[in-house]
C-alpha cells in the first residue's frame, strides 16, 4: 500500500522567505543572509525527501541566496560610482518589499471575493431562459414564414453588405525615401554631372513624394552650404552645383 502525504506549500520562493523573516522576527532591511539561506535550503531538502518536485523558481532563488552569501564573504566589496559600498542584499530586499506590498493587496482582494460569494446573486438565469422558451414558440414562427418575408430579409442582408463594402479604407504606404538618402543621391549626381537642373532631378523620381523629398534634400544641402543654385531657363527651373570648400571658408 502507498500513502500520499500532503503538506502546505508556499506559493513562491519570496513567500517562503517572508515566512522565515516573520517567524524569526528578522529585520527585512538587514537580513542575516547565512541564516535565511540555511533555512531555505533545508526546506528544499525536505521537499526532495517527500518526493515533491521543486519548482525552478525555488532553485533559482536558492542560487541567488548562495551568490549573495559568497559576495558578502569576499574581502573586496563592490563600490558604486560615488565610491559607496554596494550591499549584495539590496536587490533581494527590494524584491521582497515589492512582493510583500502586492501580497497585502491580494489578501484584501481575496477577502472581497469571499464576501461577494456569500451574497445571493441577483436573478435566476435558468428560470428566465425557461420562461422565454415557453413564450417564444419557434415552430409556430417557422409556420408563418412565407416567400415575401424571406425576400425582405435577403434584401436587408444585401443592403448591409453593400454598406460595409462601400466604407472607405485607409492604406498606409511606406515610401522608399529618406532625406539623408536623397541628399546623398543629389550630391553624387552633382559630382558626376558638375551641373544638375531641377528638371533632371524630377526625372529621376517622378512620383509626387519623390519630388518632395528631393526638394527638401536640396533645401538642407543649401543650409549646410554644400551646394549652390542659380536660376535657369524655364518655369520653376534652376541649376544645382556643388559649392567648393574654399568658397565656404
């Protein structure tokens, strides 16, 4: 014969640590890491003796406790940017305080849930459904259906479909242009041709967005004093030339 033994387990490793701190009346801001690590490992060993699978989060916290203990034994403490000694327990204390805060809130929620469950629910859903089924006779409604009613329903469905299909749709298109990319493009063309007209720039990218990006790139190059422009022939046409460095100086 085999017997199954059940013991109260803690919900998580931080729950177990808080239990040890409250049981031994320890200061949460000054945890004796050696003592609490010993208690934590002994609890895990007891779980293994009872053939209870130890959750990975308990093993992870045990490893962190041993790491903190090793750091505190090192003769060379870690220092922060201001030269102050860093307490290896600082992160553990912060997590414990946060867990304790949320745990207190959860206890209040559990008590609220318990009190709500003790109250009688309003209405009786099963009774209301039975009452509706007695009032509405589906078979009698089907007997009153004729071809005219079916056609009317069909027309309503078609009208609703047309309204949905005619709703405006918005498409977001990502254009393959950036200001920096078009600046490099214009500079390379000016170096290649030495003199470039704006109409030629438009011919390279004839779509509206491409013309706008090229024009903005020209304005930025003018502001950076990398090119100069001069009026050319034709309406809204001008020449683009590279501005020599000695002229800038």
